[in-house]
C-alpha cells in the first residue's frame, strides 16, 4: 500500500524510469547469474583431464591426470580467476543498470515533452476560450490522437455551454417578464389611496394569471432537467398512449371546436410511458391550440421500412400528428424545437405558451434514440412526426 502511495505521487517520467530500471536490474541479474555459473562450471572442468594413447597393435589406453600435479599453481590461478570474473561481472552489471536508468530518464523526458506541452495548453483553457482548438502534432501517434479527441470534447463542451448559457438567458427572461408585470401593477396599485373593489379584482386576476405562467414555466423547466434520469424500459402501446392523450385533451379540443381523430394502427416499443405520453400530449395540444375552429387533429401510427444505421439495421415506427391549422413557415420548421423559440411571440404568450413544449418533445425523443421533425407544412396545416426505434 505504501509503495502504491509513493509511486502515485511520482511523475510519469520517474515511474517509467523506475519501471525500466527494475526490468533492467532483473534482466541483468539473471544474465549475470547464468553467465557466471556457465563460466565457473567451465573453469572447474579444466581439472578433469583424460589422456588417451593409441596403440596400433591393441586397444587404446586412457587414463585420468590431475593437471595440478604437473602444474601446482594452476588451482590457485583458477580460483583467483573465478573471483575476478565474478567481481568484474557484478561491477559491469551495476554500471549497465545505472547507465540504462539514466538514459531511460532522459529518453522518457524527451518522449513525454509533447504530453507536457499538451498539459500546459489544457491548463490555459477557460470557459471563454473553449472554442479555440489545440494544435494537433503531425506525428500521427497517441499524443496526436489524444489531442484530436480532446478537441472534439472541447467542441462538445463549447456547444453545451453555449446552449446552456442561451437556455439560462432565455429562462431568466421568461421568468423576469411576469415578475416585472406583477411588480409594476403592484406599484401602481399601491399609489391608489382608496382602491375600489374593481381594482382589487383586477390586481388579483393579474396575480393569478402571472403566477400561473410562472408555475407553468417552472414545471416545464423541471421536466426538461429530469428527462435524462427517468427509466426507459417499459413496453408501450402507442395506440393506447395516444388514446389516453385524446381523452385528457378532449375538453380542450371541445372548447376550440377541434375534432380529434386516431387512425387505425399500433406498435409496441420500449421506453418511458411517462415521457412519451408527455411528448405526444405536447404535440397534440399544440395542434389544437394553433388550429382553426372546426378543424381536425389526426394521429397516425405506422411502421417504416428497415433503415440501416452504420453497421446495424433498425426498424422504426412513425407517430404522425397532422392538423388543419395555420402552418409553420419553412424557415422556422427546424427552429421550433429550440427552447423558448416562438413563431408568433404575441400569440404564444396569449395562449400561455413558454416556447418549451416542442423543445421538451425533442429532448424526450432524443433520449429514446429517435427523431422529431416537420414532415410537411402549409397554410392548410402541418404534419409533425416522431420517429422511434422499435
């Protein structure tokens, strides 16, 4: 445990040096051991000499002879040579380990230089300069690939921060508007010395309307922040879900004199019933709000042809919401799914909209790996489709 703490505090350069030094030490010691044993064994074999005398008339004569008898100093010389060989071998092994460790330290320092530069550049990144990409080395190695990946992450972060700042600014603006209306009306009311009953009724009506807007906005904001955490593993019948949406919006459609039509067709998908109910509810509610009196809202559910996505083929289902309303101009058909965007701001405010309904639909569908888009739109009406994987 202590060793892990010590190595954890060391730099990558020192850790590479220590690991290499350890490997070199083990390798050199093993080589030293085997070479020394082989050399010593060879020297000891010098003491076993066998002399063979060939005789042409009979079998050859062989006999052993101890060289120390002929050369008395040979045994001492062999022992001295063994000691010198072992001592010099040990010294050379230590020198090799030391030199290789020093070389490893400087080589690793040079090899890690691009990583240090990358670290310095990363330390200089702040929220204000997220859009500035790091320079990618032309080495096509791990460092360059790491830099490319980091630049992609920076781009995603910059996009997320920009969207978050825009969302926060829009949310603050939407919250500030009813608060400003409340504050202004209360200040005007406070200046009146003897308010009449009608004045009280007007101020209470205004407070009720503006607090309702605030409550509605806060509810949608909470819904948008909680989309990612909802479990999406239920088996859902889209026809049954649409039928429930129609039942809940029947009174709204009746007040607007809009007919709700559900065509035959169904599909079973996996997801969150609560979230998908909210998505279909918002689409149908919008189709009712921006429809003409005596108009129609139709929901059609049908599977699509098999679509190949990268290396896999996925079957999708379309849930199409059609209306006979005012239509969406072509230049706004992609923007309507952006938070707080409204085609007609005055009309949306009059209807109690905050510009978040379709943005919530888009986020819910995205969390289910699907898409939502305007298929067609004109002055005769619009068709918005939710495409979900089966």
